[in-house]
């Protein structure tokens, strides 16, 4: 159905479609979010030493904040209450597949797919137990081995034996938690990435059998004369490090001076900083795994391939997002005087987050409209449970499929009525004032596209004018495009001028962004607007490209060349690449030596393309 209605090569799945839906809905929440400004007030007090305290509430706007600061310029401040209480921090359970993926992403920056590939190699080499598991239990042999190691290395006071109970109601505890096979091996792995992952697994497993960290927490409440609000200062001191000694993650001590109730405090300053509410956070690969697990969707073995598939299908991109600069005010009360300044802050910037593509949004909207039951979160979780019951012999799989198809088949029939224009989000923006033809924005074979004129229905009509197509402006989506933004795009490709030797220069936008074209040469102009770039700017960019190309070629004998590549110099005949041997000067290689190297050498590996 998707191949006919959207695009060939598209697919849907019980888990992958729900994963894409989560990302699409989160992105729409973010776009609909309207940040509100507020002021956070932080006071610095002096009592033998300086310490900071935050006001118990935020103030809504600049005028209110100014008025409040002015009113406390002559106020007195005294300690109203001191609360001291001991606290503890306990270690996390040994890794399951999903928690390993989440922590490897958070601590090491590994993708879910990369984590599973590295874990697979560690398992195959005998360094860790099976890496596809949702159990947190450890064998008695492993627990005894860790107990001996912890007692010997750190002392008895660091040992606390635990058996963690698996939280997931759908857990299939056929295997132990992910752990090292031999705790005496502090390092393992054939490369740096494997070693880092092994170290993380070793530390997490050992820490799970160590004592909790002990913390002393102090909270001081400070009264303001003639004001109902209070300033609150918090202190935290690590008394006993426990598992933190192995796993890390301890916070820096925040020590408050010795204070007593009723003590008068000297105000040094109050700083009011403007900030903005943050929208819901975009999903990263680890946080998406966590959400799917919370919803009871998928299995440890499905998370990595699912997240890989939705990126391979181009429903989702993992990318960095540049924020918008926003001016924020700062108000400072010091020495009874109020001063004001501004600073630029960035809003909306993100790193390594999953963002839906236009294709992902179109497929999701189609599935929600015509197959809402199939991409429903509860349905997907229930299906997971029914599959478990089938595996346990409780439910007959024939009856389960009959029940499913009784509901599914009518949905297929209903979806046939959908038009391609409806599914791909085609919308008429208006008419071109020059030709009177409609300007349409829609999703085409290779992505979002603008169309001038209707597509003819009669294929035999040779007199009908074929529609013209143009790309969307850089950074503009189908939801954001307007007639005013669309019309100039039909001027592409645009004649910019000529090179010094008379070759015509044109500017256009392609699949990889804006570019210049001179003869057979293409020059990327990502920082330039193809509708505005002038001849002088274009000539300079072309010159820079020619110089870069000249530096790339070390020797040229026609098809046979010695070139500079991103990983060093290499010899190529256009089909086979051979790295230049270490210590050999590529500039001194003769044609004969190059041919011998191609004939006898090991081909330079090329990256495999994802299917």
C-alpha cells in the first residue's frame, strides 16, 4: 500500500512505525511550543565565607523583577531554618540490552547499532555474557567472584550483595544480565571502542554489588524582611563514596559555612537572569529505547535494528540542530544600586537527536489516518504480550491471526480510496502571476518539491505543457512554504555570469544543497543563496575549488593517478585504489611503480553503502 500511495521502498512495521510516530509527535510538540520568559534570582551572602541561595520562586517579567529588587535594596536577611539529613545513592542494576544501549549512548556517545555491534564482538571473543537479554539477575558464581574482588581491592565496608528484580512485565529471563565472564580481566577488546564498552560493563556489574554512597544534605532557608519569599541554599557533602569509587558519577561537594538559626547575613549581591521555558526534549537513540521499553514495545533484540531501519528508510535523521539567538536581560543589585545588562543566549540547539523527515511525517500521518489501530501504542504493547502467550502455548496462533486479519483487511480496503495527492500532502499555494498556472508543493519521488502547472492525465496528449519543477528553499519545509517563497525557486537554475575564460556559470539547488555548475564541475555553495550570489563571488568559489582539485592530484598519467585522499595519498586507476606505502614519497612515484603497486598491492577498502 505504501509503495503505491507514497513511494517505492517505503515500509511499515509493528515496532518501527510506532518509533517513527513517537519522534514525529515529539517534533510537532516542539514546533507548537511557545517559550515563556521568567527571571531566576540568585543571592550571594557572606557569613565567614560566601555562598549562594536561590529565591523560592521565579518572577514573571522584567518590570516585576525590577520592582522586587528595588524593594529589597535595604532589606535584612536572617537564617530562618536549617535542615540537615543524611542521604544515600544506590548503584544501578547490571546491564540489560536496553540499559546498556542507553548508558553507552550517554557516557560514550555510541549509537544503538554501534553498541550492539561492539557487544557482539566482545561476546564472540568470550569477554562478556550474551548481550541480548532483559534480565538483571546474576549467577551465584558471578556474585561470589565479585564479592572476593571488592573485599580484596576496597575492603568489606564496600561490599553489599544484591539481586535485582527485573522491572519489565514482559521480560524473558532466559539469560543473565550482561556481565564480564572473568572479573579478573580489567581490560578486554580488540580495539579502543570495544575496550571502552567492556570497561563500562565491568564497572556497572561490579558497582551493582557495592555499598551505597552516603551523602550529608543541608538546606538553609533565609527570610527577607517584609517579604513572604525566602532564599534557599543547598549543600551536599559526600561522606562515603561506596559504588561511586568504581562507577563514578559523584557530584562535586557543595559546602555551606557554619550557620545558626536567627543569624543575620550580609548581602553581597542579587543577580536576576532571564531564561526561557524549554520545550519537550527530542529523542536521542538511548532515550527512544527507554521510551519503547516503558511502553512495553519491542524486545532487546529489536531496538537496534528498528532504530537503524527508520534511519535507513529515511523516515528519521540523526542530526545536530542550530538554535536561534535570543536576547536575555540580566539585573544586578549590588551595593544598593540596580544595574542592567543583556546577553545573547541560544534557544533550541540540539546535538545527536532524532528528527523526522518529511517522508517520515507523511508515512506516519497516512498510517494514523488509515491504520490507527495498528500504530496505536496500546495495540503494539498488547501484540507483544500475545506473542509471549503464543510462545508459552497459552494462545493458539491461528486464532490470534484470524482475529487480527478480521480487523486489518477492511483497513487495507479503506486505504485504497486515498489519493496520492492527499497522502503526499500536496497543496496549492496559489497561481503564478506570469503564467496563471497553479503552484503546488508536494512530496515527490526524491523528496519535497515545488511544481508549476498541473500534471496531465492524458499520456497521449503531446500538446499539453509539462509541469516545471523546482526545489524548496534551503531550510524550509512543506508546512512552512508559501507562494512568496516558492515563486523565486522557478528561476533556478539561474545564470550567474561567466568565468574569466568565458565559461557560463549557473546556480541551482540539488539533493545535497545549493551549488554552482561550470562545465562538468560542481561547486558546493552551502553558505550562499543561489538566487543572490553574484559573478565575483562565484568566480572566487570556483577558483578555490580548482586550487583544491589541483592540490588533490599528485601525479596524473591519464586513467592512472596518484591522489591525496582524506586518509592519505593513494594510487588509483578509477576502479581500484591502493594506499601509498608508509615512508614512500608519493611525489616520487613513477608510472611504472604505480602500475606494479596496483597489480600487486591490496586494494584500499571502500566504505560499504547501506541498502
